């Protein structure tokens, strides 16, 4: 994660925000007193929240684990060609 002073952030606000959004990389902004804050795009923040939700859900993590096990054994769900066309939009 890149770091920038609050003064430089303020002086270059528009371009810095555009960079954070387009690169999907958060930016740590530091203040003179040592305090800091992070700038992140709304889409990236929402994605992080969704990930945290999944990681904190015992039930979802068990479903993922079971799916990985069946996949590694090769006996997981196999969609038909028609279903794959629908999924991929072909």
C-alpha cells in the first residue's frame, strides 16, 4: 500500500482519488501528528465487506470446504453443455 502525506493528498486530491479508483489499490494518508487514514474505492470497500462476511460465516466456510473436497476428488457438480452456454453467455 502506498503512503502519502495529508498535504500532498490535499494538493493532488482529484488525481489521487482517480488513481485509487482505477488501480483498485488503497492509499494510506498520514498526518503530521502520526495519525493516518486509508482511502479506498467504494467498490473495493464493498468487496472487502463481502469477503469478511463469508470468512466470518461458519456455514459458508463449511460449504466452501465441502466444495473444494468434492472438486479435488473429481465428483463435484458437472453442468451440461447447455447450462455452461447459459452461464458463460454463449
